[in-house]
């Protein structure tokens, strides 16, 4: 067991001496094998959603958007709105699902995919004609993971930002 301790000490000392920028990929990996660092990283995304249409079947509300920015394509949200309560008369809670159909992206791995999401959020009635909101989309299919937040609306345009891990 004694020879192992000097070997470990030497390896640890050498690991801390990489000031010259030498590659840190272990030399025991076969040539051509990807290292852990070669897996697709999570990336930030942002842009805007432009409302195309909206409707309801009496139980759910449907919203169709064009998606612009780091993600390009379409989004269809189907949400259920829980009515305000006496204790929170100007707040509504929403839940449902979304489908981002990606036709272009700054993340090439996402092009051609459909990101299926769960949607949760709140809406706050600011005035009789204005409802501010924040909806969070959590990716459940189409990517390893991700979250996208739709923010306060600008007339017919809804900013989004988040992170996707292809």
C-alpha cells in the first residue's frame, strides 16, 4: 500500500500544475472516445412569442404563438385557469401543457424537435383590462431538461427566457 500513496500525491500535485493550458482529458481514454465535456451543455435562450390566435373549448384555453429569438418555430399552450379566491380576488392560477415545435435555433440539436412542457403560472389583474402574468414551462419531452419563463405581456408580444439542455 505504501507505493500507492506517493503515486496519488504526485498525481494530485501534477493536476494542480496545469498553468500552461495543457489538455486535461485523461490520457487513458481511447482515441476518438468523447469525454464528459463533449456532451451537449445547457444553454440560455431568450426571445419573444407573438400571439397568433386564442380560443377555448369551455374547459381549456388555447393559445398559438410564433416563437422568435434563440428558438424559432411555434408554440401551442393549452391551459386551465383556476378562478380567483376570496383571499386573492385579483390572482388566477393556471396549469396545462405546451408544445414548442422548433424549426430554427441557436442550439442546432433542437432543430426539428418538439419540446413538450408542463405549464404553471399566475396571472394578476392589474386593471379591469390588464392581466399581468408569468408562466413557467418545464420540459418533459424533447430535451434532457429545461425551463422557459413567459413574462409580462407587451401588446401581442410575450418575452421569454430560460435554459434548455438538449
